[in-house]
């Protein structure tokens, strides 16, 4: 079917309106992705032209002990921070969904820390975790703890400290859970109460299934976030002590901008992408067993 002149004119106008986004997407997303895929197959010292070496960078990653350590540190942090963070956020949302006095004040206090810039938040917690002058250890000493932990200077406590700090910024997640809780039909609670379900039973059998799509969304976003964690450990520990908090993104950054191994860093970036893809794929696969959508 021949295209009329007016349809062609509308197509040109539509493309003209889309062109700023298309140019921006090509310049800042599509082309960089393509170049990083090519550089991952090259020896690229950044200040010299890239030299194609095939899969050598990926082969070197397999034999790189620091690569595996940084990957384990990232997964260990995810195991600490992700489930506890989600449980705390759901618990806070349940409390904020109840009818108590001053509820708007509590909601504001929960949400405010998430507005703090990441660097400022890291500096605050760097002071709080100070083993000698930090507020946390001073309080523990007042409570009778003779030898408080060396939070950021001990390989044993450094990673739990960062996981504890991550709960500081759960405000955005709490708001999303709170929105989901307010959409749970009241008649389901009334039916469960008539059947003799207690408070915990109503939460387990009514609330959590009804907000499971919201939980799933926050789970996927949290998985992507923890795999890319960088700012807090970079500022607070620099990867120490003894590389106990040396995250994957920190090693990627060091290879790219400290060691000027852009090809190696690009290979790491693609491995990170595949890791995120695998973890989110696993989450989507598991969703069929525990995510329940209303109306189905």
C-alpha cells in the first residue's frame, strides 16, 4: 500500500520529535555499549589505541584472585543487606500503615534519610562507626560494653557495618511498600478475621500475598543496586581492611581509571551485566511460585 503524502509528513514530524531522544540514546547508551563490548576483546591501555586480543581478558578474569574476592565480597554483602533490608522496610511500612498519632511525622522521619546524598551519608556513618570517637561505640561503652567492635577497621566487622549502614536509606522502599499496603482490600482482612486469623496470620496469609508484586519489584531493584554498590565502601573503607570490603565495582573502577586497563574493565562490566541478568532472571523464574496478582 502506497504511503500518502500526509502520512509521510506525519512520520517525518514524529521522527523529528523523537530525534532528541534517539540522538541522546545513540550517543550516550547504544554507542558506549557497543564500544565496551569491543573494548572487552582488546588490550586497551586507554592512552594508546586498542589492540584486539580476543577472549584474553575473560580468560585472565578466571585466573584473577582479586576478581573472585571482589565478586565474593559483593555477594556476601548482598546476602547480608538484601533480605534484612527488605524485612526492615516491610516492617516499617506495616507500622506506618497503622492508625497512630503523629503518623505523618514518623513517615517523614523514615523518608528523610533517603534524601541525603550518598557521599554525605557515607561521611556521617564514617563518623558514627569511628572505633574511638564514634557515637555508636560511645553509647556501647555507656551501656557497659568494655571493648566495642572496631567497625570499619576489623575485617570481621567491616562488611556487617556497611550492611547496617545500608538500612539508613530504606525510605524510598518503605514508601513503595506503603502504597502497596493501602491497596490491600479491606474485605480480605475482614474475612480472615471472621475465620479466626490473628494479627500475624493476617499479615502472612493476606498482606504479604497481596503486596507480593510490590515485594518482587523491590527485590529486582535491590538486586541491581547491591551488585553495583560503590559509593559507601569507596568513601568509608576504600576496600579495606585487607580487601574485606573490596567490591566488584571498586575493582572495575580501579582497573579502568587507576591501572588504565580499560579493556579488562570492559570485560568485567560485561560479566557484571551477565551476573545481574542471571540474578534477575532467577527472580523472575521464582516469581511464578510466590507472586500473586489480583484478578488472576
